[in-house]
C-alpha cells in the first residue's frame, strides 16, 4: 500500500512546497516499507519528481483549473486506485481547502501543520497547535490517514528513483462553484512560497515609507509582509498581515523592521527559521524572539542594508 | 435567509499556553476565553445580512457549559438565538458532524465558520461540514455577497485572490476582510441586557465519532540568545546571515 502525495504545480512547474511533500512522502514510504505514488494535474513533464523519490506518477488533465471539490474527488479516486492509506499534502491555500473534503470522502483522519515524520504503532504525528505556541502529538486512528505538512518543516531531500508515469482519467463530477475571476500578481513571490520575508510595522510611520521595504525585498527576492495595525490602518493590503490572526510565516529568513514583537505577531512567525529585528527601542519584545538584532533607526539602517546587500549580491553571483 | 454562525471558544490571543496532567491537557487556569477572531469577522458579516437583508442569525458552539459566556457575547452582538451542543470536542471531524446535524435540522441557507480556530488551528471544520452537507464551500473567504439564492464570494489564494460564484446552501471558512477590523462590534449595555432574554438551547450530542486524538503537548524549546549587531556594522550582519545562518 503505497504512500500517495498530491503534487501542486503552477504554470507547469512544481511548487517548492510540493517537492517538499514528495521528499516527506518518500521518507514516510521508507518507514512503512512501501513505494511512493503521486498525483499531478495539468503538467506533462514530471521528470523532476524522480529526483525526490516518487516511484509512480498519475497524471491528470483537467483544463478547468483548480476546484477544491473536484480535486478532492480526483485525489480520492487516485488513493483508491493505488490502495494508498497515507496521503500527504502541503499547507498551501489550495491544499488546505481540499483536504477536509478529501478526509470526509475517504473517511480519513486529517492532521494539518505536521512538522515531523510520523511514528508508527500507533500512528501519530507531531503538529503545531495554539498558533505555534505549542506542539501536539496527535494519533490518527482511521485506516486512511491524511497528513498536511507544514511549509518548510522538512526540507527538500533528493532521492533518485526510476519514475513511472501513467495517464489517469478519473471520473470528474460537475462542480457547484465556478471561478469568475483570478487576481494574482505574477511578478511577486507570495508569503506562503517565499524563502525570505521582509516585514514592517508601525515604526515605519506611514505608507509612503514602504519604498525601502519593497526595495529590500526586491534585493533579497523576498515577499513583503506587515503587522496587523499596518493593515488595519490601510497602509498595506490585508493579504500582507502576518501573525496569529493573519497569515503564518514559515520562511528561512524573516526580517522585522519597526515591529515591536507583540505575542500575537510572534505566534504567527515563530516557525520561521532565522529572525532578524531592526528597532529603535532596545527593550522591544522582538529582541527576545530573534536571532540577530540591530538597535537603530529603520530610516538609516534599511537604506544601508540595501546598499550592502547589492554589493554582496554583485560579489557572490 | 437563515444563517448559522459557528463560534469557537478560544483562549484570548495574549494567553500564555500551558499544559497539565503530564502535558496531556490544556491548562485553562487564568486563561481568558473569547470568540475565535475569524468567527468574529463572520458574525459581524452575518449582522450586516440581518440588518440589510432581513436574515435571521443563529450561533452554535460544540462545547461544555463554560462556553456559554462566549455564546452570550455573540447574542449581545446581535445574534437571535444560540445553541450549545453539550460535549467537549475531541477532534475537528466530531465537531463538524455535530454542527452538520444542527445545520440540517435548522435548514440553514448559509453557514459561516472561521478559516481556522486559533487554538487547534485545524482549518478543517467548515470544509468537513460542507462535505457532510453536500453544500458548496468557499475557504479563506474575504468577501461575501448574497443575492436571492446566489452567492458571490472572494477567497484568498497564495499571492492573490479568486472570485467565485455558487448557489445556496453555502458554507464558508471566513476571515478578516469579510468585514473591516473597525466594523467589529463591542457589545453595548442594551445588547447585553437583551442577550439575557434570548434563547440559548442546550442540545445533547448525536454521535461521538473521532478520527484523531491529541495525545501529548509540548512547548517549543527555549530560544538561544540573540546576537546583536551594531547599526554601523551592517557588513557583520550580512556576514552572519551568509556564513553562520546560511540564509542569504
Ligand atoms: C485579538 C488580537 C489579535 C492580534 N493579531 C495580530 C496579528 O496577527 N499580527 C500582528 O502583527 N499583530 C496582532 N495584534 C496586534 C498586536 O497586539 C500589536 O498591537 C501589533 O503587533 C503591533 O504592531 P507594530 O509592532 O507594527 O506596532 P507598535 O507596537 O506600535 O510597534 C512599533 C515599533 O516600531 C519601533 N519603531 C518606531 N520607530 C522606529 C524607527 N524609526 N525604526 C525602527 N523601529 C522603530 C518602536 O520601537 C516599536 O517597537 C493583535 C491584537 C489583538 C488584540
Ligand atoms: N467547538 C466548536 N464549536 C463551534 N464551531 C466550531 C468549533 N470548533 C471549530 N468551529 C468552527 O470551525 C472553524 C474552524 O475551526 P478548526 O477547524 O478547528 O480550525 C472555527 O473558526 C469555527 O467557526
């Protein structure tokens, strides 16, 4: 009974989070002494999956684009076809959308926010809870088990395989929901996919001062984010609000500029690996939660940081 | 239009999280409980439908007697009636099952839940309810309009948003954006007085099906000390990020 992973792609390229799911799925398959199957939508060239441990890929053509119910239904059919009883997906907005529907369809226990490989006998996983303020070991007691892997928790692990590919034509049901419009910035990395996030708070004084934040993000290839009051004040869009009541951030590097480090903010960004804080106030709580800190005025430090990073990039590319 | 708003009763965002019984249970000692923030946005949007489109709005929680203060708060904000399903929830699926039964029995057109609860962060109850009910479902919902039996909703996707249309019945997983922060209502005296007279019905649970169980909790390991870098020495920061942290 192989492990099944749902592999997401965008513009026919596999997402990094999807390759992480494959790496994790491979490791689970190894512990369970079985093989790894994948289901992929609308992507012809799947050869990259052979680098991350996938043995067999089921390719599905569905020209209508993402639909949670339809995709959940297709993944369920793939699971039945493969007799998979462990299914792994990512923490993307789409995966989180379809996972509960898939779980009900397969009568499977679903645990999101998983950060480690499962233990077996009994089958349990470690997940974050209380908005990253704790971990919870959770048993899955159903026969079919669905794991939602936290972004950036496991990493990419290469594991070459000889990949078999099979066209899969599941029954596609009609959907009761239709997409009218998609607005998506194609030139910017999203907070969910970013390796680095540059975030700024009320210390920046006003929306007119975000140019340097965007420039810093540009140099680093980072996504931009902000604290809650900054989005409440309308200085930045709501989609940039990170924290316990906003988006979670699990990047490799998180740079917080003019953010005090309130408990609700930290809860959302705690699973970022390396945190840098720039703040005028040496007593700001963020200094207790960060790895590297600079006490200083953002309006002086950030422009210098941008210049130095540009030089660094020029030397290291 | 009949609206059901699912209210999760969660520790206030400022709470320190501790565990008891050999780390098997959440320690509620000294913890303030509130309406889950995502549900508060949904409830406020429901109030708009009540005022502008004559909807009736009921609220429901699956939980023990201690959650009634939270349901009363939702009544004080303006909900018409409340239900409490008298059981301590064990997992998201069990909650979704109980809520689905209330939704079916009450014949609701629109079911508003939150994108996730800030305690267990499952993000699964609304989707599971929709699947149980065979209703349409929009997650991460940041805007919702209803016209007769047609719904137009916007969902947040990674890096953007998507506008969707469907018909009722509909379940949403709502969040900030459904209404603005400044639209959130603090119950006033009149609301609190009226809430005392509104019905809060306790229902016994129908079934106890669970798929997962929380075995043990653990707090994150304490963080190592921060390294401070002088504001005049940005080169050192770049060197640390490159050679020590290896993130640039
Ligand atoms: C229910 C609830 C939920 C919440 N959820 C969230 C959430 O999800 N995310 C979130 O972020 N917040 C959340 N908050 C708000 C949180 O409590 C804080 O109010 C907020 O995080 C503070 O934002 P800030 O750090 O940008 O602003 P402030 O607290 O005003 O801090 C500004 C900081 O900038 C520094 N500063 C000032 N000038 C400069 C300068 N020139 N250069 C460098 N630094 C400077 C100051 O020293 C200060 O530390 C929530 C609050 C509540 C009640
Ligand atoms: N015990 C509960 N009672 C009522 N509604 C709940 C309960 N638990 C979760 N919900 C609803 O489901 C949403 C998502 O919760 P969760 O799946 O636990 O993250 C919450 O925002 C609530 O709207």
